[in-house]
């Protein structure tokens, strides 16, 4: 399967994506995590079953997709609407979804809002979105508002740091909470940089993604979202991810598990296990995709 590049128009620019397979086959939408791009699936997709059309999109503000217009906080709702625009343009009525981290959160929210579109969902180490308890609402909102204004001031006051390609790869490998192998960093780097003078590069990620992107739903509201997901869900939880042990994430996982459509499986690896060691999860995803395809859910 040789990947192909596509781009679709949206009101603020375009959404870029990489495709694998034939457009006439069963459709699978792949959604990457925060500060990543669709290159995060470059190692996993070749291990997945043939007979599916894998479309890996760069979410707005990441990879080769246009940034959202300035002036507002980006939330999961923004991304869910972007997915709806994307699949409507492709005229997809029904598809499967694989999402890593934030991509899994986007996929679960979309499956809740538009259950008629999603036949099945794979969530790869999606630690949340964590519910916000009502008494913490003001604190969280203040943090988000101040964070957005700080990011905007920094954008006005100076240029982003620049790197050689080798320095950028090293930054991906060493500065992330979840460590990447060199080959994993190289899979991401091609869509992570924009050119700067003198043969240097800057990371192209929208800096607003450093601001909390949760919609800050209460536990009851999170439960309403989770219970609205009607499709089968395979939730793969990485063994080496400290965030999975936080009280808020545990509560989120408990809420999801209360939906009988969810199956949670623990896998050996860190948060980027799909990129560092895709062979550890490919078999689980393959079985799930083929089972849900045969059932014609």
C-alpha cells in the first residue's frame, strides 16, 4: 500500500491527509494525538488488514493542515466539527475510526455526537478527557483564559525558536513526556516543521494546543457523552503511562467502561506504543476491525 496525499477545503484553509489503500474499500479514519500529525500512523497502518481504506488526517493546526483563525481557544468540539466537515466532503456515510491520545478523545466525542457515522472505534491510550468537577470549573476556565492570552502575547513579541533538522529530531526524542525512538521521531518530523532562513526549521504546531483543550465537562456530562456511543469500542491502555494512574483519568476510564460497548485491554509500552512498537497492538486492532467488518455493524 503506497500512501497518497489529499487535501480538502475548509472555511479557514484546508485539511491535509495521507491515505492508504483504495477508496472503494471499507473506510477507516485515523486521528493523531496532540503535537503530532498523521505520520504517527506510518508504522502501524502497514501492519493492519488489507481491504480497508485508511485515511490519516492532520487535524487543524498540526501537520500540513491550516491553522484555525486566531483569537479563540481550540477545544475538542472544534476538532469534532472539523472531522464532520472532512467526512462530509469525502461523502462518507459510515466508517471506522482509530484515534491515538487526543485523537481517541476526538473520535469518542464524534461517535457520541454522530453515532450514525461510526461503525467502530479504536482508542489508543486516550487518557481522558478528564472530567472537571463543578467546584473546579472557575479555576480551569481561568487557567485556559490566561493560557490563551499568554500564548498570543508570545506570538506577537518574537519568532519561534529555529532548529536544524537534527536538532528538531532530538527535541522530539527528548522533550516529550512519552519517549520516542529515533525512527518514531523521523516518522513525525516530515510534517512537523516549516522552513526558516539559513536552512533551519521551526515546529509548525499551533501554540494554542498548549492551552487546555477539554470542554471541561462535569462527570455527569462526561457520562452522558460516553453513554451516547453506540458502536463497539476497543480501548488500548498503555502499561507505561503515569497519566493513566491519575484520579481524574481513572474516573474517565470508569465512566467509559460503564458503557457495555467498551472493551479495555492493557498493552505493554508507553503512550506512543503504536509508533515505537506497533506490532504489539496491530494484532488486537486487526481482529477488532475484521470482526466488526464481518458483523456489518
